[in-house]
């Protein structure tokens, strides 16, 4: 490669990195989480889906989607543990709401996919999102993971962020990640 | 553009189309659905997520993810109705299972994201997937949509496939699509 061609490639690579750090529109706060300095990766809502889940407490529930960047998805699919540096796992949480519109239709269909008289639930308001970023050196004190919990585009305070790692410690055998890939 | 360059681009474009029609590994049956001839789009599990949902019947439930190809996602984000030709919407269904592993951890945390003593639910066995493909001319008799319901890689029979459009007809005002984009 000539020196000029090399320079062009290098400049393009740096420009690519800078572009990928541009905050996602809708998230005006570029502040990182306390302790870890983890920020919201732009465009993560379009990342590949690892799994969905639900957290239910009486009549209040959350529907959840877990997204992974390409490094994390590859590790999930290959069953590779620990996750390699650069892996990012994001949990995206909505309140769960019933859907009267869908229920009206379901009422006309006695059986749906083996379920008898089912009811429909859909994502309601967006609650919060949680991020895990793998950097085994930078975050050596917390299992190699940096954590963040964002609500309305703002990171949770230090007291909240301090609870992330202890809550993930019981999942040490799966490199502190609870989510499994849903095929 | 010279004629040769144009040819190279044209051949590459055709090759791209052929490559994208290669059946996804894991789905050995390349048979399309009855009536509509809709097949499983390869790699759809990695498509962008439109929303998640749940269908619940007593103690039996399904967790669901709805994926869209880029044409469908663009239409959802722009609020564009009817969906343009080429839009594909896929619903991917798992049985919902409780997660004793996650519940053990949740038991140590009294409040999770505003929920009191919550329980965790995750995707269990994969049930089926349903496909809607927009082609306003080819599928003019069914609102411009072709339908399919695949289980174990095999399309449902004609009797099942006949139920798709009537079930989507009440959603005519939203171009027969129930799923809304979850932000």
C-alpha cells in the first residue's frame, strides 16, 4: 500500500469510529454511568435480538428485549464463555399492557396456537435500559463488565449503579450474564 | 458508467438476490405455504425487532418477537400505510417458562425497576413462526398480503392457512398488521 493510500484508510477508520460514537437521536444526555462511564451505544435498538423476557409482579409486569452487538451475538451462538472484550448486551424494558384491540379479535378465535381463549399483551411505556460492556482489563474489579442503567436518557446515580454487579454475581458461571440466546 | 462496469453491477445485483434466496440452515423444508407460496426468509431471526408481545391463556403463555425486513421497519418508523410492496413482517413464538435461576436472584432484591418481588419468565421451546409478505398485485385477494405459518420448518396445511387473512381483516385500518413498533 502506498503511504497516501494508507493515510486515507487510517483517516476513514478514525472517521468511522467517531461516527459510531455519535449519540443516538432521542438520547440528548451523553453522560456515562457512574463508576463505569458506560454510555448508550447509538442505534442499539436495531441490533440483533438475543431473547425476550418478562418480569412480573402481581398485575404489574414488564416485557423485555435483550439486544447484543455482533461480538456478543457471535459468542452466544458459539456458546463461547467468557464473552470476548467488546461484547455489549443491552436489556430494553417496557411496561406490559393488555391489548383490547387484539383481544377483540382473539375472542373470535377459540384456539390460537394451542392456547384456549388467550389474551394479548403488548409493550406499553418504555421504562429503562440496562447495558453491560465487556472490557476485562478496564472492568477487572467487576467481573470484566462495565454496567449502566439509563432512564429517560439519563444514567442512574452511583447508589443504583453500585447494585448492578452484586446482582449479576450469582451468574458468574455464565460470565455474569443471565440472558440466554432464544433460538 | 461504462457498459462493462454496468454489467458487473447488474450481475452482482442478481447474484445478491440469488444469495438471499438460499434457505436458512436449520430449515430443511423449502416448501412454501399453501395458497400463497410464502417461504421462510433466510436469516430473519437476525432482522430488526418491531416489538415483543405475549399471548396468555391461564397458566400457558407464549412470549413473542416480531421482526421486520428493512422495508417494513422503514414503514413502521415513518408511520407509512399501507406498507409498501416487499415488506415482510414475521412473528416468532416461544412457550413462556418461569426461570428458577433468575427468581433466586430476584428474591434477594426486594424492588426491581419499581416492581415488588417480581418473578422472571423467559423463552422456552420454540412453537411456530408466522409470515406476512406484501405484494399488492400478487396477493390482491387478501389485502395485498401473502401469509404463512411454519412449525418445525414445515408450512401449515391449507385449512390453517385459510384462517390467516380472516383473522387479520379486523386490522384493515392498519393495513391488516396488528403489531405496532415498540420504541
